[in-house]
């Protein structure tokens, strides 16, 4: 089981593996929500990709 707080801290310190762990943990949920809102699989996948990219770029701003 992943320690979310520790994984986030590691991702903030530059660990791509830690960020990938977070993506793997939440990509299904993110996609399902996006699909329900958008009603299109390709658009939902694009939205998830954009969201995770923005999350990666903003890791330094996350305070818990």
C-alpha cells in the first residue's frame, strides 16, 4: 500500500517514479470522472493527460 504523503514528498523532490506511482493510483478515477463529464473517451483521455501534466508542473506548490 502506498503512503500517499511520502510519495508526494518524493515526487516533489524530483522522483519521477514517485509521480508515476501517483498517476497509476489515480488515473482510473480521473478518467472515469472526465468521461462522465465529457461523454467521449478520447476527450476524457486528453483531459486526464492535461490534468496530470499540470499537476506535475505544480508539484512544488502543493502544501498538503
